[in-house]
C-alpha cells in the first residue's frame, strides 16, 4: 500500500473543510502578490511574507481552514518553486475513445517509493487536508536530508468502501511520489505519522473528471465509470484512488478516478 497525506496537526478545521493544495499557490492574485514574490528565488522581505501569508489564509478560509504561523516557511518555499513539478511516471496501455475524446484509459505505474500518511477525520475533505499539510512540511525540509525535496503530481488519495458498496471508511490514505532524485535513497521524515513505502507496479483504469472532490462527487464518478466498463471481474470494488492534479479552488480543476486491477 501507499499514498499521500499532508497536513500539520496544528491546522484548525471546521465542518465541511476541503483540501488546501500546493496548487493554490499557482493561483495567486496579482493584486495580492507581485511577480517578485512568486517568481524570485531570493528570500522574501517582511512585507512580501505577510502578503503571502494573508493570501494563504484567504485561500484557507474558502476551505474552512485556519493556517498556523508555523506553516509560513513551507508556504514560502513552495511558492518560490511552484513551477518545479515532476510528473509521476507511467505507461499508457490502452485508450477507449468516443467521438475523438478519451473516455478512459489503462495505465501502469512502475514500482517506486511513496511518502504515505493516513487520516480518519469526520469527512473525506478533512482527512486529505490534514494529510497534505503534513506532507507539505516533509517536502519542505522536515526530512533527514534537510532540504526541499520537490513536488510531484498527482497526489493520490486511496479510499476504501464498506460492504454496502457506497459508504467510505473513515481512514483515507494519501500518497506523495518521491522525485526521481530520491527514489534510490529516500530521506526519512521527521514526522512519525509519515512513512516511506515501496509500492509494487500498479495497473489502473483512469478517467478524468473536473471540479471538487468530496465523498459525493467521488461516488458519482465511481458509479459512472462502472456504467462505462460494465460487469468486469478484474477490478477491485472496495478500493479506489483519487488522483489530484490542480487547485481545488479552480472551478474546472482536473482530477482522475482510478480503478485498480487485481493481480492476475
């Protein structure tokens, strides 16, 4: 198993919280943050730091989250590097198209190292938010290498379904794929909640969808893909994955639902 969580324990949540993503930093308002804040590798002055933190807090409020001051450092680090994203490697096996558009495709993700964390909050949105903040701090120097590791996409959330085939279990596993530079010798997290896991190759059926990710929207996508695939016995029915590529505040945010192939 594998998958990524991120969120620091000091983040305060309220009911209905949604995920705050590093992708939020790519959507910075020019009226709030100038290019010299987001594009410069130079240290920020006090005014720039305050503007950045105020923006992050504003994003947090839309997700019903209060961001603590101790997240200022990781926020600044990821802001300066928000164009440096590495794609999780994969190979496309097949595509199913309709009227020239890809309806779903089959992929294989190779074996690799993932940083994983599990949260079991009241809502799915709360669990993945808490997980992301923890991973964010791991990526931003809270690791044995003492350095910024680099961001990879997608971040993947694993959901388990109860026997009724509908209800999600509380524990959500979130996973961050370690950049290629660290695959052979992964740095250790300082946070004991995060573990480095070697995952065997993973074969999935993937379908793109857009918008927010909640239990309701995910269940809708699961049902839709089953309708498209029909009654097939080679896929798991009690475990699914949600791959997140973009800021959840973006109306047409890109996500994917992944169905997992059983071992032959």
